[in-house]
C-alpha cells in the first residue's frame, strides 16, 4: 500500500511534477524540467498530494483554493487539477485514494464544493461528480456586426494590454462572482498565468463610469482571426459595447471567435450576423467541467422555491445520511431526517446535479443516479429548479 502525503514548494519538482509532462504534454521534451520550474509560482497555494512507495511517486492530485457561486451564494470551492498516475501504477486505486483524501482535506479547510475536468467522466461520477454545461464558441466574420457601428451606444470601450488592465479585469470577475450562478474566481497566484506570456489585449466597456463588460483576446495576424476569451458583461449595454468594438476589426481580421456562456444566443446580436455557435465534448481533450458538493452545508441557506423533501444520500463517505430539505422560509434549511416519511434516494452525483441545476429529478432517475417518486420529485423541482451554471472565471 502506497503512502499519501502533502508536498509543497520546490519539492513538487521532484515528486508531483515528475508525472505531469508524461501525462499532459508532448513527450519526451528535453527542457521539461526548466519549463516546470517556471510554473512553480502558479502552484504556490495549491494543496498537492502524492502517493509514493519507497520514495517513488506513483500518483498525484492537487486542489486550487477557489470560490464559486452556487445559486446566489458565494462559497469556497476546490478546483481539482493535475491528477496523474505513473503508467506502471495505473488501475491500482492510487487515484481514487488520493481523490478521497483531497476531498477530506479541502472540506476540513472549509471548501464546500469541488470541480474538475475529467479524464474519464464515469470514474468521477462514482466519486460524486456530475457534468456541467460546456461554454460555447461563437465564430463569425466581423462584418456581420456592421449594423452596430452606426449606433450611438451609451458608454465607451478602452483598450490596453492585460498587464495594464489586470486589476480592472480581476475586479470585474469578482463582481460577476457575486452575481452569476456557477461563476468561479481563482486565487491571484493562479490568475496571474495570463500575465506570463503577455499575449492578451483587454477591452473594457464602461457605462456611466462603471465597468460593464470585459474581453481578453489576441489576434493571430492580418487577415487572420481574433481569438476572444470569455465574453463577460453585467448588462446589455456592456455586451453591445464589446460587440461594437469587435465590429471595428472589419478589414483587419477575417474571423472572430469568442467564448460565450451556454445560455448565450449570438444569432440575436445583429440581424445579419451569420454565426456558428458550437460546443464540442471530447475526452480527454475537451471535457465538460464536472462539479460536486463536498458537504450538505453547501445547500444551507441557498435561495430556493417553496418545497420540502427528505433525502437519503448513499455510497458517499462525505454526504451519506438522511436529510430534510425545507424551503418554506425561501432559503433551504438542512436538518437530519427521521425514519418516517417518503424520501428520495440519491448518489452524491445525483444530488450535485440537482444542486447545480443541470439535472431534473427525472434525469437523475434516468441516469441511474437516484430513485425519486413523483411526489418527492415535485418538491425537489420547487426547491432546486433547473438553472444554467455560468461556469466562467476559471483563471
């Protein structure tokens, strides 16, 4: 049996980082060690675990201390990353043991949620995770937004390098964290990755002196493509200003591609806009984000509809038990349920799907993540109605 321990600082280079190039990069790479040393600052506050035997690192997993909005409440979330196993040690349970220890450690540190990008969704579903909607890419020619060029919009757009506008960019992300279900806010040491290559412009839309939208982007050359990152805004005017700014790149770039939220509708941006909006799930290269609850406390005091349901959570060491969710006060009250009364039986993944708003009770049953009667399903729909997580802000 391998031992599990936490590593930090330069020790990561001799332990956890020995597995990263083979697992995630083109290999072999002669300068891999130098490259990994340069990214140490971006792991500064990560909680990094390794499984080792006789001083040899067999597997590793890390958590980034992050925040996420769940149905209007900002709470601490563990961003799980860098999960890797030595090829000769795979399928021996090391990863599962590391993940369970990581969950316990992060819960002890006050994190109520966890998210990750899976290498194998069914494996993580067994660990309580459920898939979240993919963000989409909207691709179009800038002339499709030409009608916006003749509109006198309230406000203006400033343009600068990300180094100069980083604080404005982060402050706006912090505002969105408080406003949008699913939004994530990474720590400064992690978000600073965007500064290292110095390869992003920042467009900032302001209305009445207040930032109403931001977009980081790069241009790959004259007649080429403008690659936009996440289109972030707090109002219609903020979005319109950013789109008008993109329209000004006509005759400079042939195409624009920008990342938009799952509930965004680019085809409505302009009457003549020909746009391709797509999301592609592929494993392991472009998987949807997955999330889970680490504690029932994640549901405590969450705004809800008027419903009341008893649950039994099974097959999960963190959540297992019987609970009563009561929303009669407009927020969820979580208490231990008694023996009597009709209840739903859920896996942690089933509960997480309801909490994030991505699964209806009927979906939970259809996917084998729980057993829910029609009566309890109606109560759960009232308590935890469907919502689309705005899973931006990964950093």
